[in-house]
C-alpha cells in the first residue's frame, strides 16, 4: 500500500532514538500518521516542525499499519511563526483542534484548504484571528454540523441576523432574538461576510464555534476543547484582539 500527497505537519512525537511519528493533514488522505526514520537528523529537524508544508509519500505492507513516511520540504513557514508568540499560539491551537476533531484517514479537503489559508495569514494579526474562527466554522460544516446563518429560522429574513440558536445552530434576526438574547449565541458580522470586525467580535466568534465544537463533535466522544485553544484566547486577550 502506498500513496503520495501534500501535507501540513500537525504533530511530531519522538519514537526510539532517531525516529519520530508525525501526523499530517493532507487534502486526499485526511489526517494521517506515519513513521519518519532519521527524524532527528540535522537535515530533517528543520523540516519536521508543526505548520510546515511538505510533500509526503506513505508506504505500508497493509493499509491498517502505521506505515512509513518519506518527506520533502515544500513551504517551511514554521520558522517565521516561531518568532511571534501569538501567531504560534494560533498555529498550535489549529493543529490541536484538527487532531482532536478530525477522524484519522478521512478526507476533509475543505478543512485542509482552510488551514493553508490560515497558515499563509499568520503574519498579519489584523486578519488571522477572524480567519481562525472561520476555519473552525468550516471544520464544523465539513464534519456535518454546519451552522446556518443564511436566513432567520423564525421569519426567513436574510438581514439583521444577530444570533444563533444553541439548540438548532440556525440564525435568528434581531427582532425575534430580543426577548431571548441571554439564551442565544451572538453571531458576529464577519462570519456573514460583512468584512467588518467590531469590538468583541472575535471573542463572540470563538464562543460560538467553541460551543458547537464541544457539544456536537468532542463531547460525544468524551473529549474537550484543547488547552492550546485556551492559550490562544489568553494570547489574543493580551494583545487586545478579542
């Protein structure tokens, strides 16, 4: 059994004295693990960093085996992110969330594409926190739990949508939401494509996607939101970006 694909490194775990088991996110094979021999060599150490984009070839005798990776560098952007603590927190949170939420070896090309967009934006803190929230919303959608903010669930109107029902995941317009606002989740405008990010919108976005990721994706399999995500929120708060 063998295949080759592009991949984003999500995690690197030492294995034995010289090898490592890495997890990659690929467009064709989804989240996939494999053994890399000689991973601690001087030539491979800079390549095998979370966030780096690589070309990967996997080979195993049987499909259910761990298998072995051969890797080649593609875009080594992790080094740039390492110099920015907040961007590094964003990268770590996205990697942790992908590992937790995505079933292994299940194709999710849209999640991979969104991850690449996020990676390529991590040097611009004015935009990447919103892209991170949109990536989590896309993760929900690709897993079959997408939120519906196209129209009001009560009236069918498509304007002035301000909240999401925590029960149905559907939007509610301001007029209908008003009597129940404390029980609803805020819907920030940037998720609807307005392009404007108002004060507090990033925090609202994280609360919204986190709520549904917990209840629809993680809690049913006895998991919870990763600590890396909490560290990201703390980093963004320090920067005044929530």
